[in-house]
């Protein structure tokens, strides 16, 4: 009987915990999507706003940030399409998110984003690793 009561008590706790994780992942995906959409509409300042303070320290001006993005991250800057892949909460305030991208050249890419929750509760992008994918788009 004790085990049944314990199990009944734990179900809501586990459910709420799963929802919290889903909310974190959704918030991180919203940040990535908002940055990509800002790039697509040419709103570079808005896109820069999704960069974490650590990235802003490395690229302290919008011009420096955009120079890096346009030279090294064309598939992210100008994707034909993108979709979210695997995601993982790697800490209480950190998310890793895979993004599958069809680049402007029609080739497939995989971007691995890292994000951290900021003191204001928002997620900001701390890094992106981009590589050509072995899959084929249709």
C-alpha cells in the first residue's frame, strides 16, 4: 500500500518535471527560431540580440558579429529551410539543440546550438557548431 501511495504521489512530480524540461527546450528553440527569422528578414540587430554576453564580448559590435556570421555561417544566415532535431538539457540553465538546415546552396547541414538561460529568464545563444550533413534533401 505504501508503494502505491508513493507511486501516486510521484506521478505528478515526474510529470511537472518533464513539463519543465519541455518548457526549457521550447524556450531555447524559440530563441534559435527568432534569430534565424531575424537573419532571413535582414534584421541583423535583432539577430545580434539573441547572442549571449560571452559572444558579444568576442564580437563587441554588430558589424563584427555579422562579418563572422556571413563568412562562416551562410546556412544559418540564409537557410532555405530548417527544422529542430534532438535536444538536451545539459544543466539547470543550459540546452543543446540540433538544427537541421537546408542551406542556400541546397545542401544539408547540421547546426548544434548551445544556449544558456540568462538572469532575466531568457535563453541566449552561446555557440553554434556547423557541419555539412550526410543526409540528402528532397
